[in-house]
């Protein structure tokens, strides 16, 4: 199977190609309709549906801040061969989390205030710089790569780091671990498409833990490269099919253009709530509602 993306495909279509971010792929199998509500909201609204705004969660703000601190450190290492002083990375992380909550944020039981968030990003950044950063010889750091798959779809990904040895894409995750194989697979495919040698995938995980407990050490997990690439292609093909049905309909299934059922819904998903899904409770998706009693 040809696992390379086509970076030179013609872009001649009546509508602009949809840019699919690699980070969105892992959530598609869990609930395609939630994915659609997040990724093509303008098309959904244009079809006559209303969506609601999602609240900004503190977990995402903390994760973004730790990524920023790690990226700054690895960028300097790529340029000079050495990591910067630790406080350079931690100061960056603190400033990033402060910016991340300026427009409002929903705190949770793990991170109940800005003060707690600042303490968490500092110790998480320290953990990354102590256990992971010294082992990485970066080639690319937070560089966005794109490739056109079809006339309708462009895949875009901003991998955390592509390491020189052993030719491995590395991705930093915070919070709780999940299944990110499709996302990692796209990162590998994009890097290969742009001429980089990729022979492996690694996920570096740092838990966002309560400050009442010691910060757990980072954990690094290796992923099967071929399996992740296959997972990525599988999700992309499903998105392509469902997007075509959404736009053109499917007489065999009795689905008209603009029908929410172009995208399957999963009311059993742990993320099926108004906190995580902009379609929840709207006319675009009411599948979480229980049936009326007889």
C-alpha cells in the first residue's frame, strides 16, 4: 500500500479544500458528528443548524503552556545544541497559561485556580526538561506541514518534534492518556511526504496531577509506525466518504444533502455533553436524549 500523501495534487474544485488538522483525527472514530460540529461549523450553520460555543477548559490551557515551554527549549537546542536555562522554559510556560485564560476558562477539580495552573505548568515543564529534552536531538520543532489528499481534503499537522536520531516523530501529551494513533500516523506521513526520514513514533506523556501530590515522572511510549499510518489513512477515508454524503447526499441510505446522519453519532461517548460537543442538544444532534416511555 502506498502510504505517501500527495503533496502536489491539483486543487481545482468548486469549493475550497477542507483543511483537516491531524490533532482532530483521533476523535473521529469516537463520534463523527461531534467531529463535524467542531471541524465544519460554517457548513453546518449554512445548512440551517445552530451550534453553541464550547467553554475553554483549563486542561487545554495547561497543555498548551507545557507545549510552549518544551518547544522553546527544543528550538534552542536545535539551533545551538544546548538546552536553555530551565527558568527560560518555565517562564514561557507560565506566561502562556496566563494568556490562555484571558478570555475566560472553566477550572476543574485538578486545576482549581490560575495559581494552581501556574504551579502545574512549572513542574510539568521541569519534568519534561529533566527526563525527555536531554534525550532528543531535534530536527523540526512545532513546524506545520501540509499535504493535499484529494481535491476536497488537505491534511495539516504541527508535530511537536522530529528527532534526528533515531529518525523518530515525538509528540507530547498532557492530562490523561488516550488513543492518538491516527494523529501520530498523519505526522509521520506528512514528514515523509516532505522528504524526512521517519522510522518510528514516540509519545511523551506528562500527567496533569494535583499539586497536593508529587509530579509523576514523564512516560514515553513507542508506537508501531505502520499501524499508526494505517489508522490515519482509515480515518481520512471515512472522513472523505462522510463529507461527500453530507454535501451531496446518499439516495441508497435515504440521506439528503445537509442531513446530520451523514455523520454517525455516538451518544455513549464519554465526551457526549455540552462541555465537549458544540452540537449537543441542538437540532444537529439530539441522539443523547432518551426515548419517551410508553
